[in-house]
C-alpha cells in the first residue's frame, strides 16, 4: 500500500531554478511508490493549498518532470501571500490541516524564502497541536541569498552568473565606444536589503581597470560627492566608467535613492530606476553621456545562462527534502554546506526551521572594500564557486524549449474558503 | 613580395558579432601572405585612420585572432564620427589618402551601417579622383537591420535571439506570479526608426496567449486608448499582459513617447524609459502592478546567447570582403542573399556601395498584424532563420572568456591631424 500523499508549494518571487527543486523532489518521490502516494502541488503556492486548488503532478510524464530541471519560473504558480501569526490567522492554519486531511496529505513541502520558512515552521506546530500527523519540510529558495544557516540560496548563483556576464559584456561594449560616445554605463540589479547580487556584478572584473569600476551596495549609504569623484577618476584613468547599483541603494538617512527620482508625466513618484538617478547625477555633475540598463525579471528568469552549480544544488535540495520527509524529519530545512572554496565543494546538510525563520543574512562587512565601492578577495572566494559551470537548456527554433505542464486540478472535497 | 597593406575600421554602435567579421577578414588575409601585407586596424575606427593611430594586427597570435569570433564589442575600438560630403570635409578625405600612402595601404575595409557605407563610397571616389590606387570594400554591420540590399545585417540576429529569449523567460516568470503580484511586464528594446528588434520579441510567442501579448513598433503611432483596451483584454483572458516596446515609439504627431516622461529630481527631461512610461500608463488607467526592464547595451553585447547563423554570416562577410578586395572589386559590399526561409539557407552576394549608402530599410507593412500589435506569419518566416543555432563562447571561472588584444600601435610617419 502506498504511503500518504504530499503537498508541494512554491512561494514568493520565482527563480530560474526553483523548478529544478520541484523536479528533484518529484523524481525522488517517484522512486518510492511504496512509501509515498501522489505529489500534489498548490496552484499559485499556499493560496492553492488554502483554496483546495491542488494540481495532480502524477498526471505529468516523467519526461515533462525532467524538463522542469531546465525551466525557469514557478511551474505550478507562486504567490506573495504571508500567513501571519497563528493567533491572528488561526482559521487559515486550521483550513490547511483540513485540506491535508481531506487529501490524505502526510508531507508538506514549502519552497521559499524567509517568510515561507516561518510559515512552514508554524504549520508544523499547529499540526502537532491539533494532533494531525504531518511531516513539514522547508526548502530554501531566493535570489536575494539572505537565508541564514545555508551557505547560499538556490536561485542566487544563476542571477550572479547572469549579472556578472551582462556586466562583462556591456563593459566590453562601452570600452570600445567611449572615445566618442557613451562614457558611463550603469546596470541596476535586484537586492532591496542585501547587496549580494550587486556584489556578484563585481566578478566580471579580473584586473585593474576592468568593469565594473564601481559598485553601490544597499549596505553602504550613498555619498554623491565621493561617488562623483570616483567616477571622474575612472574616466580619467580608463576613459570610461561602469557602475553596478542595487535597487535598494539608500542615502545616509536611510531613504531609498530611487524615490528621489521626481515625478513622471502623470505626476506620480518615480519608483525604481535608481540606475537612472545615479547616471543622470553623473551627467549633471560631469557632463558625460550615459546609458543604463534595468535587468529586472530578466536576471532572475535567465535560465539560459544558469549556473550549473546552482541547478545541481536546487535539484539536490528537492531530492533531500523528500528523503528527509520519508525519514520523518519534521520542521527541518535541507541546507547547502560549504566544504571548500576553490574549487568549490559542497554537500547537503539539515537545519531546524525555527533557526531559519525570519533571520535575514546581510553581506559581511569584510566582503566590501574599505572605500565601499567594490568587493574584496574574501567575497570573490565566496562567490566564485556559486557561478561555476554551465547547464544550458535545449533549444528549439532558436529559443530555449521550456516545458508548460498540464497542471490538471485535483477534484475538490471541501467547501469554499476565502483568502 | 607581399602585396599592399590593408586598413580595417569598425564604425558606429558595436555588436556581439562585429569582431567575428574582423576575425574572418584577418584569417583570410593570413591565408594570402603572398598577396597582401599587414592588416592594420584604425584605433577607435575612422578616427584612428585620420589621426594615424593604427593598430598592427600582425602582432596578435592566430589563437587570439580566432578568439575574436566569440568576443563581443569592437576589439579595436569604434566611434560615432560621420565624415560629411567631400566638399565640406575635403581635408579629411585627403588626409585619409595621405595615411594610406604613408603606410602603403592598398585595401580599405569599413565595417558599419548606413553612414559608414556612404563614407566608404566617398573614399573610393576621392581615391580615384586623386589617382591613388585603392580598393575600398564596405562590410555591413548593424543591430538595427536597416541596410538595404542585404537580407539582414550582422549583429541583428543575435540581438533578436537575446530579446526573444529574454521575453520568453520573463513571460514565464510573470505568468507564475500574476495571481497575487505583478500582472504587467514591459521590455524596452532598441530601434529608433525601425521595429526589427521589437518584432524579434514576438518570436517568443508560439501560441495563443503566450508572451509577448502586445508589441509597440516605431512604425505604428501609439494610441493610448486602444493600447489600454488591449492590455485589459489580455489581463482578463490570460491573467497578465506582457509588452515589447521600441525605444523609438512615437505618438500620432511623431513625437517620441519617451520624451513625455516628465522631469527628474534635477529638473531635466527624462530621456529613454518609454518602457516605464507605457507601464505607468497601465498602472494609472487600470491599477495593475507592473515591472519593466531596459535591456540597453545588454542586448547588443550578449555574445553568450548569440545566434550561430549570425556569427557564421558575420565571419563569412569578413572573409568575402577580403577576397573581393584581392579580386580588385572596388566600391562594393558583400551581402547576405536568402535562398530559402525554412530551413533558412543563405549565401554571400555582392552589392555596389552606391546602392547601399544612405538607404534605410523599414519593416514592410505586411510584417505587422492589421491591429498593429504583433508580427505576422510572413515576419516569423523572415526572422526565424536569423536566430537559428547556438554558438556559446568558452567559459572560464564561470564567465565568458573574451579576448583582450594587445592592440600595439604602428609607428607614426606623419604630422598631427585634428579631428
């Protein structure tokens, strides 16, 4: 007789490798038909779980599940929806248990960032309190790389590879045109609170004068005068200046620089666009022509240039999450444990969810140079393994051939529930 | 005894494959040491030629020249510098001939877009007039794909592949988040006068409802009401809406939409950012949360996702240019001739420079759907071959391993010349 069913849900901003985790988990489950029943997925994450909108992944072929390994985004849908404390949202937690009961779900996998690990931990607690037998396993995911305990977060390595590649390529472009045209190039990348992605831009540079020349981290308050002086120094020495800037860059008072961007044609505050704000500042103060790029979703969806290390880790975490569940390990999260920097070696470890939930990991100060404008060798040693290796998807008609699953719904057994 | 030397110069905005053309040309020259001397390159394009700032490519190893095939940007530097008519700029044309004489240059290769083909043609005329024996060959290059006669322009196919890939990837991302988060995504791409790159975004879609849902071409005056209605229709039918927009989008009066973007914090007109303008318009009218991306230089420098067809064509055009020169074919440009759409087959042809110079090729009306918001099957048939095939560069330490040449200067023989 098969064991209990499982529920897998994706949470928060998606990445280019979160489906590799789903792939690893579902493949591992299919290797144990005697011990685990069906793997259901929440349609649009935890909202699907709450509304009993479940996807039956057993209807997808082995071949299509394998294709998840190289398909970006959340194949079952994700959502931005945070369950609050059990006291405030008790009905929601109880509803989850009700859905689990109705569909004979004994394993719950929540694949997300900080908030999701907190939710997973709370679900494990309420199940225990209500006497419902459930094994609850969190699985890390976030391009922000800000989860504690784990060496890194799946999704980050591929964004890192994308931004470093893009910065190197744009840097070559600007260098070859700078004499008569654009002298300033600014690339704006993600990272509201932590500068990990901005730091990754720095990997593009391997020697004196190579792009990027300046990095602007959210951890370092923006000082326009020091910045402008450094830009001018770069233009004088190298003929041009390239800048990587975090969307979360703040001034000394903690205000987002992007929000200083004035009003648009419709009278609204300009959101985002810190890249343009700093580029325009250079134009105003120094007169140099600029270009700027806003990578936005392109960076976290760029599966075509994913890091093989990142894909391998994402897949292995999915597999291990399933194994931990089968071993009855409740309220845990598989992690990446670093064994060596160069060459990078890693293995999977295990953390207690309560030690992960709601802890945000920032860049260590020793990863940023004393002047605040670049990364240190210690930072390079940390980052370089995470972008190692290529794992291109198959192409068809000149474009990446990503899978679109059937995502057939499981028949509902309960009444409606408003979220 | 070796033949005359050659001068090769890159011109205008660089691409991810212009160095593949340089590679093909220099490799072909090295196969004929009995018929052609050294290949010099103008440092920063025609400015290097005018100022006698020449690079001796014979000092680069065969291995490094081979690496040019997969290195984006202009390896010898390019410039935005247009020589005007011979009457206005006669001294400059005469100076060029003087530099050619001083360095025994009998072959001049100018690798660029419309303006450059015009310059190449004028140089061929003045050489004849002054009785200086010169074979002058233009070589096409432009991501804008707006040169006449040739089937396509080297550089465009790779940008096309990049924007279609990026649109597909971002589309997957948005689809998976749309229920509770971003419903609108806008990708702004290059193309001031012609919508070729915007059209290429459309290749990401292979069926009803797939991104991109709407394309905004510079050829079609922007009608905000029709646009907003279509966006709302997409959100209702598919749950989200993705848009590809050309930087050159104009209103019915011919004004650039980007310039309607209001003032920034410093009181300056906001340049660029048409993507944000249309995204914000959606937010204002329909209230949907948006994200937007500005690919900027990332698109034309993205050698990591170059089209193999494009790379092969760029390389073949460089080889053929050299062969045409050795055959004494003055004032011509090698072209791409299309033999079949599917599968795409092509060969190299030859055009007279005077038929290419200053003619701009726009998108044919039959390539845009009747509603103005997407591409037709005829357009797909034209585009699909151009993005066919992958040709990734080698990677080192997780990043593309592009070459930086020595670019040693040739000893000057003439006095200074102001440009």
